[in-house]
């Protein structure tokens, strides 16, 4: 049922009168939370949306506060879903230094890999690049190069093992982690 103009004006009057009480109520439920006023606005929107549910002659303030309380609960539920881990400054410093070490180690390993790739034959480098950069299957490569799939698998295994050993040797030689 659409309220008549006097009913709508009365509703707006009630809503306007209870704004400061509504704000204090929500802030009391969310002490120190900067989002309290956003929740008040959300509650106002919900109150307006549900204006046809309000029964004239009943306690408007109590009805509005109930809606506001549910909006606070919805906000808390959303925050719990979106919760992120919050670390102390000390832990963040430790994590940042560890990430830098990992990053530096990764860069050292990439450099070692490039050096090791430079030391293998062009034919073997082509096989590795095909395996890790191409969308074709190993069967396609075997057919194109007139080699058996089994021999290519063995060759790839030996190349990976050889590259891993080469990288580790270079890391040890440069003082990197192994």
C-alpha cells in the first residue's frame, strides 16, 4: 500500500527527528569504527526501503533502531568475510626482509639458469624451449624432428637434471643459497 502524502510527510518527519539518536546508537555499537556513519546511511536507506512496513502509531524510533542494529550486524558479517590478517610492524619488517632474500635468491637462480642454458647445445636448448614455451605436444615435436617420444622424454629428464646441478654449482660458487 502506497502511503498517502500526509503519511509520507509524517514518516519523513519521524526519520529526520531520529537521525542524531540513530547516529549515536550505531556509533555505540561500533566504537572507534570510522565506518559507523556509512552504516547509519545504509540503515537510513533500509528504513526508507521498508517505509511501507512501518505501522503508524507505533514506536518509530524503536523500529528504526532495530533496522539499524541489523545493518550493524550485516556490516560486521561482511567485515568478518573480508577480514585480512593484520601483522605487527615488527612482523611486517621481518617478512619484508625474508621476501627480499627470497627475491634476491630467485634473481640469482635465474641468472645461473641463463648461464647454464648458454652452455648447452643449440639442439638441446631448442628441445627445452619447445617443452616450456610451446603449446604443441611432445608428440608433435617428435614427429617434426623424426625422433621417438621415449628418447625425447629421456633427453628432457637428463637436461633438467643437468641444469639443476649446473644451477646449484653456480649458486654455491657465487655464495648464493643452494
